């Protein structure tokens, strides 16, 4: 995803919206509404983005022939409850989710780049 078009765009205001999500008013005049489930699904940390390799596979060996049954371990559904939100320098915010996950730093450029509104979601930058 090319985030360069959003390099100089900064949040003017961050607040909870009426649906319990986050609303950000940007310096380019745009307003973005982020549902908490969407933000959690878009967590930019290495674990959530899968850069630590493929999902763990459980292999069970049974019998003399060593017959294997492989199945992907299922993680429980990630929490979308927010315990806290904190600024990180002057470039990002960090959510602490209800399950304790807090590794994702949501840079302002990243947040502006993943705006889910119909105008932004259909833009070539969002598709890249």
C-alpha cells in the first residue's frame, strides 16, 4: 500500500463516534470513521500481518505407520474491546485491546491510508 500521498496529513481531532468506533478529522478536510472490528483486523503489527510465518500446524502421529492428521490451530476471536488508546510520539496511536494485545502502532499515515469510507476504499492508493 502506497502511503506517500498521506505523508503530510495529520489528525486534527480524534474522538469516539456514536457507534463506539473512532472518528478522525484530518488536516486535508476528510473525516474517517473506523469501526473497532475493522481497526483490529487491520492491526499493523508483525504478528497480525503474518510476517512471522504461516499459521502453526498441529501434527498428531498415531499407530505404527505414523499416520498424520494435520489441522491448523485456531486462535480465539480477537477482542475488539478497547482498554486504552495512547499517542506514540507525534506520529501514531496505540490501542490496548481487551485481550491485552497492544503491539500495533497505527501511524497517522497508515490510518489515513486505510480509511474505509466509500470514497477512499475505492481509490487507487487504497487498492495498492
